[in-house]
């Protein structure tokens, strides 16, 4: 796979949150590399409350890692 | 997206908990940007015990991050 | 919302565990503010083993935060 | 509730694991105080693989807290 | 129960991962002590993708604890 | 099992993420050693949004461990 992650450092907490989203998406992408299949799944999970809550949980876990890497932007 | 997160610092633990709720909601909002769709989902998950427990779990994970960022308001 | 959380400090680990329960409940309460609806859900999830296990998981995550805030009551 | 948790310190990692089990059970017990109801649920979840895996997850989270409290018994 | 856990220290990360698997299994074993019942459950969950993913999650949580106990084998 | 994990150190965060994927897969592989069975399960979970989200969650937990082991590649 191409380079997509060179650092966990971000300038702001918001950029860190967006990096956490990227990490969450990449966990899916490595497991299902086909963009066509992922796109077919999107309408369903993005309209399902429980799926969205679970996505938010994965983001939360990754955000914890990114925040720690940035010393919580103290 | 507009700026919505400039710091993980809060004055009190309660404000930190409320920031954790905001982070949990934003994880959903980035994944489903349509406010109309999110509003349609709300009546269902907010009356489902298991969904509410899962929401509380995402908040708990984000609260851990926010609490660490504030040195637990020691 | 009224003030309900002014500190993560507790005198004993048990009080810390009970604070973790409170935090878990508040995650639900912020998401479903209606006490009437929450009371209707209670008989169901409190008699469902998987729901109870999930509640215990949320408490465990919050307890980790509270324990760290108290330096594990060392 | 009576005193049931006065310290997170244990003599050995195994006692720490057993304390993590106790914490996981207490999360359930605070939520469903009726011993009769809990006993009725037990035969079902203790014979369901997914429930058992979830129980093991709650124990793992609590064990992390207990291990940290004991400085990993180093 | 007999002694099965005297230390979280391992010589290598791989042995640490295998200890994490042991901890995950013991979480199940304490909850369902009957080996006969556990053996009956195995064919089902070990052929169910979602169960296997959940098992891997419990191992991941325990591995985090074991890795921290070993200072990440630095 | 053959040696597959000698260090949690990686040169870059991306290699660390890929190690987290490997750890997540190995959690499954230890539990279901048959490659034939795992291959039969793959088409199903890799086309199921909720399964993919759960896989991404396991990766996130393992990535947290790997990132800590590398001092977040600071």
C-alpha cells in the first residue's frame, strides 16, 4: 500500500480527530481493499444508528491514541 | 468542516464529560453528514436500551481521553 | 444540566466504582433525557444478560478513568 | 451497599484477575440487584459463546485497571 | 482454582501475546467452569466470523495489559 | 507456533498500523487454526459493514499498544 501515514502529530485536536477518522477508515480498507464493495456497503451502515455508534467508537479509540501521541495538545 | 474542536481542556470534569459527548456525536456526524438522516435515526436509537448503552460506552472512551488531557482535573 | 460532577476524586475504590456507575448512567441520560422513557426501558435491559454485560463494560471503562484520577487509591 | 471493595491491591496477578472478575460481576449486580433474576439469567449466558466472550472482555478491561493499580506486579 | 498466573512477565512479545490468549480463555473458564460445555460451544464460535473478531478483541485488550507489564519489551 | 512476533518496534507509524493488523489477524488465527475455515469465512465478513467496523476496532486497540511501544514515533 502507498504511504498514507507518516506521523501521528497534528497541529490541532480537530486535525487529530480527523486523523482518527482516517485510521478507522484504513482499518476497514486494509480488510476490504475493494473500493466498489466498500461503496456498496456505505448507504446501509451510514443509515443505521447502531453501525454509526460503532463507527464513533472506533474513532474514539483511535482518537485516544492520536491524542496521546500529541501529548493531548497541551 | 468548520472549526469545532480547538482544545481538550475544560474547566470542570462535567464540562469534560459534555465535551466527550460532543466528540461522540461528531464521530457520527463525520460518518453521516446529513442532519436530516441523523434526525430520522434519533427516535429509534434513543428508545433502544442497547443503543443507549453503546452510546454511553463511546462517551466513556472519549471521556477517558478528555480526562487524561486535563490531568484528571487534579 | 445541573451540576452533577465536580470532581473525579473519591475516598475509596468502592466510591470510585459507584461514581463510574453514575458516569455510565449519565451517558444514557444526556442521550435520552426523558426519565419516563428511561424507566420504560429499564425492566427489559435489566433482565437481559447481554445488556447487563454491556452495562458492566461501560462501568469498567469509566472505572478505569476514575481509578487513574485517584492514582488507583495507592 | 455493604463494603465490598477497599483496595485494588492484590498479592499476585491471579488474585488481581479474580478481583477483575468480581468488579465485572458487581457492575451487573448494581444494575440488577435481584439475586433471583441474576440466577435465572445465568444458565443462558453461561452457555452462549458470544456472551462468554463479552464477559471475558469486561474482565479484561477491569484486569487492565487492577494490573495498573498494582504496577503490573513488577 | 489452581495457580495458573504467577507473573505477567514474558521473555518475548510473542509469549506475551500467547499469555493474552490464556487470559482471554480464563475469563471464559471462570464464568463457565464446565469443560464439557465449553467444548460444545467451540465448534460454533470458532466457525463464526463475528465471534472470532470478538475473541481477537479480548486478546487485544489483554495484550495491551501484558505489553505494558513488560514495558513493551523495549 | 512458529516465531511471528519478535518486536513491537517499527520504523514508521504506517508499519505500526500494519503490525496492528497482523496482531488482529493472529488473534483469529490462534483461535481458528484452520486456514481452510478462515478462508471460507472471509467472503462473508469482508462484505458485512458491521463486521468490518468491528475488525477496525480490534486494529485500533492493537494500534494503541504498538503506538505506545514506539513512544508514538515521536
